[in-house]
């Protein structure tokens, strides 16, 4: 049986475990905790988990425990086909987050943390337009939990989870072009992260604030925020966090036309990313990969009016997505839009149009106002060209 021949439920069990960065032994401990009893040794259960994830046996006696550990209804977790229940529907049909009670004091926070783990995965496949209202509701639920009397350890977990939710809400609001909401959510992230004593997360949220300012054409504000974030993270953040914050500084310098300063920050980003380790990174840095670092460099070269460098780098980013993460449709649409813009800047109208066609075919599959806006900006730059290629592209888009 090849990996793709496994039953859907087996692949889903592995994906849900890996989304939480749980080893098989940790999964075994979570299952025993969910079942409310010890049932065999951890090592033995971990071996069973390996067999279940290969699809060789069905975890009949542990199905309910799996559902509890992942906070996903049994009928959804073990649905026979991924098409039976879309990921977005699964999110919308989650059990409601409830307030802690004396009989189940951890129910609320467990649901918040489980939902957040799933959102980190689904953000790669869906645009902000689809997820932003959902996560805003969950932010309200999580905030309400903080009003309930609880243990200090649980309160810190709640602040950490709330910081994660508001950061995700801020990013999705940016992607949906809901600027006021983005500012509100990211400010709440910085506060909640400090309450959770997580300086790195506060710095990371400020990095998003910088990106938000850049999208609103405020490069000086973007640079100030990014510099502050990078300084805050210095010595207190993981390599991936530092890597992405250096790209935020680089993006601001690029928008200001400051070539040398931008390149220094890109070098620092690469150096930080090279120091990364497999373990020890928080969930909210999972998007910081070779793809992200490469794509951000490409965006910098585009802003610096260096089309040849932008084309080379963005082509690499597109190839990385297509070969390693083809389900990241939003990123692929965005990078191809940038690549088409670079071709246009380089004077290669034919390549710009053909790449724009590819970008548009991807963009219509997702709900991202941000990507849509970038694509419209590209089309506006193309309109002055008296070319049948451009005319056909504009007409085909208008007919959609």
C-alpha cells in the first residue's frame, strides 16, 4: 500500500497529529488522557498509532478518544472521503467553545487550542474572505472565557491561545482587506502575547503590523514597526521568527528604494533561517519555509525595480510551491501575479500575459481580496500596452 492508497481516515489521523507537532508517543499520551485511563504502555500504543496511520487497522476501540483529542466529531474525523466534508465545513461545524465549569475546567481552552491548530493548516488553502468571519467569532468566544474564574496556569494558556487566534484574525483581515479589523486584532495580539509572557509572539505580531502598513502604502511606518519587532525578538525568538522579521524590515527598505539596507536584511534572514531546527518552533512559524523566504526576497527585488532578480527568485518560489505545496493555491496565485509584474517591468509582455492568465485561473479559486487587488493592479499596468495579447486578457477577465 502506497501512502496515497491509504484510507482517507488514516491520512487524516496523521495530518491532524502532525498539525499539532505531536510525536506518536505524544499522540499515545493524548489518547490515554482523552480515554480517561491507562490502557497499555505508551510505546505499545505508539506502535499501534503507526499501524493506524498506515491504514492497516482501524482504531475501533480508540475512535472516540481520537475524536476527543482532536476535538473533531467522530463522523467527520473518520469520514470515508475528504470530499464528504470540506475542511471549511468541518471548521464551521466544530463543537461550540464553552466556558470552563467546575466539572470540566479545561473544556473551553482545549477547544480553542484545537481550533487554532486546524486554522494554521487551513490558512494555507483558503483565502481570508472565507475564514475571517469564522475566526472573529472564535476570538469573541475565547475572550469570553477569560472572564470566567480559572486557574492561573489555564489563564496563561488562554492568553496564549487568544494571542494565536487574534494574530490569525489579524492576518486574515489583512488578506481580506479589512484594515480596521486587522489593526484591532493585531493590537490585541501584542497585549495577549505579553500577558502570556511570549515576547516572540508579540514581536511576530508587530511584524504583521509592519506588513499591514506596507500594504497601505505607509513604508516609513512599516519600517519603524519592523525594526521594533526585530529588536524585540533579538535573543528571545526562534530562528524562523527572526528570519521572517528580517524579511519585514527588508520589505520596508525595498519599498523606500533603499537597496543596500534591504539586501543586508535579506542576508540576515537567510542566516537566521539556516539556523533553524526541526523542534522548538511554535505553530505560528510553520509558514516560514524555503518558499516564504524566497518569495519575500522576490517581492523585495520587485519593489527595488530589479526585474531580472525578481524573475529568477519568484520563479524559484513558484517552482517550490508547485513541487512541495501545490495545495497552497493562494500563495501560488500571489507569486504568479508578482512574477507577471516582474516580466512586465522587464519588458517581456508575452511572458507577463501568459503568467497573468495562470495567476487569474488560480485567483478565482480562492477568496483573497489582497491577491485580487494585486492582480487588478497588474492589469491596470498592462492596459496602456496596445497589444492583442493584453486586450484578449482584459476581455476574458471582464467576461468572468
